[in-house]
């Protein structure tokens, strides 16, 4: 596979707009996302694309998501939290 010549013409303009048009924060986030396993990258991509597809630019939770949020808040109200060591293991696996 040969990389396209992006030094001039329309392709150069598109490439420059893609690179320059990204904020520093978004560029940093993308760099971090690239480090994740493929399935995690896909999960984030689906969330972003779904949020961007909303006409008003606001993500609207589904009924299932709302029930999950409400249950999580109820668990927190009851003091039911996952132990720190289990959370540390979860994040370690997610990052590997």
C-alpha cells in the first residue's frame, strides 16, 4: 500500500483541515483512545457518533440506560460501592 501524496491539491487541503481543525483537547483525547483495545475504541466511537447524531446535540439516554442510572444512584444512596481493589483491577484490565 502506498501512502497518498498529501503535499498539494485538494487532498492536502482536506488533510490539513482534519489535522488543524481538531482542538488540542480533542487531539489529546484521540491519542488516548488510540491506545485502547479495538473493542474499547469501537465502544467510544459508537457513543460519540450517537451523541453527534442527535439533532439538538444533546445525548438522550434510553429507558434501559435511565433504569441503570437510577439503580446505580440508589446503590450509592445505600452505600453499596465496589471495593477499591476491584475497581483498580477493572481499570488495569481496561488499559491493557
